[in-house]
C-alpha cells in the first residue's frame, strides 16, 4: 500500500516535517512493508518558508525583527529567483508568546514590515507574505509603520493604540514597495470586521475577552475609516476575503496593493501534491486542532480537496477533533482520529511526537491491507 503523508504543523508542538515523521514511524510499526511518502504542508502559517525551501530550494537569509511584544526574534527570508517569501508567523506568531504572557491589545505586526522591507532590499521584485498563526490583531498597522506609513497616533503599539488614530498616510510604505509585486498567501478567507471577521473569529485564541472583542472590532473599524474612508465603496477592501487573515494583516497588505491567493494552493503546487496524490492509495493529513475553522483555506481542507480530485480517500490525524462526521464528509475527509481521545488533552501535549506516532500505529490497523490479513 502507498500512503501520502501531508500534514500541517501541530499548533506549536510539532513542525509539519516532524508530524510527517511521527506518522510514518507509527504506521510502519504495524505495516512495515507499506510505502509512505512525506509531503509536509503549510497554508501560509508556521512552516510556510521551510516547506517551500524544501520543495523549491533557493537562498535563505536571516533578519532580526521586533516580535509581537517587543522582544527581538529571527525571521528567515527565502529567495527563489526574483521572488522572496516571508512567513509572518516568524515575526508575530502566537508561538512566540507564552500563554500567560499574551497581550493581544498591545501585540504588533511591526516585525512583519521589517521582514518585508528586508526582502525588498535583497532585490526581490515579488514578495509573497504567508499569513497565519499570528498573536496579533492590529489590522497590520504595525507592519505599515515599519514600511514607512505615518499617522496622527501610534501604529506600532497594537490595536489599543488605534483608538487614537484618525488619519494615516500610506505614502512612505507605498514608496518602500515601489516596483514590487506583493502577494498575500492567506490561510483563511475571513473579512476584517464583523461577526465573521478577524477579531470575533480568532480573537479568543489570542487571549481577547468577550468585552475586548467588541472594543477591538470598534477600533479596527475606526482604523478602516482612517486608512480608506467612510463610504461603502471606500471600505470595500475591509470586506474582501482574506482581509482578516493574521489578525487583519491581510487588510494592510491589500492597502499596499497586495493580491490574495490561497496559501495551501501555492504550497500544494510547489510540492506537486496533485500528481503525488494520484500515485498513492491513501492520503493522510493532519493539524493540531481539526475544527470548524479548517473548512476554508487550511491545510486539511486543501489536502482533502486534492485527494478527492485524484479519487483517493483522505483521513485526518489531529491533536484534537471537534467536527462531526457530516462536516468531515463535506470537507472530503473519510475519517478523523484524535490523540486527545486516547490520552486526554493535557497528556497529549507532554510528548506530542510519541502520542501522534502511537495514534498512527492504531489507525494503520484499520486502513492498511495488512489489517485484513
């Protein structure tokens, strides 16, 4: 049996390549003769640059930037021909902030702007920014400031500072990116504001309370007026799919002329996922938490779509699963298995590699032909 193993990173506990190795090791304990092919994936979030470097080669350089709460962090820029790839999570990712130290009201995307500027300085004429896994909810204001935008208040101090901003001048940032094509590789297609926007959808996982969610969404609404205007036509960019990606970083990139593409589709093309799926009997994907948000733009949905196009079954191995069988089928997933269902949520975090490997061994008993012998 031939199995394609194409997981995403597992929420800060396992990289996508590590998750692939864990699944393969566990599966082989039950079915050593099965052929398993690793194809680590990303959707614009954590692992985006590493996966693309593995697939496309290129030259890596490291730049030090301001992290979401001010500490200096390294960001790796990938250059392939005249295109540079930047992973926003390396500059403002949730994994950079301890759970007890999260401060979404002050977290900034300033470091993302520093990384984009560094990519431009390499001579790249096209910059692709991967979005996903952020600790920020500042509508990309910090990034704009790092690129040269100015305002009548601070843009680099998180969403709480935006309540004092009434006008923004983007000309400095536009000048920094002159002659550069800007591409947004988004992991979700949510708008910036409202019931299904960035703050209400992803704010809780970044530490925002119910009261803060209402306040922050209001501050971001004012920021839209300061950057775009008040009429529906002027505000249209805030309603565009992907504007809410990475806490609204998509919105700011759109203000600078960026166009949105699917991060998972970009990575799938780079690794040749469609052709690989056709050569295998089963496709396995996975992520830390397989839930409602996995429906659009995420690795699981993208891999399952590719598997379906190749008429191959797709299963999910995850840390936690919180969708029902009907939702799974709608995503093209045959079955999903959770580490937490076997050992509990807390225990699953203690040794994620070993627990995922054990889960893969158990799943192989169901899906490998050896289980029928």
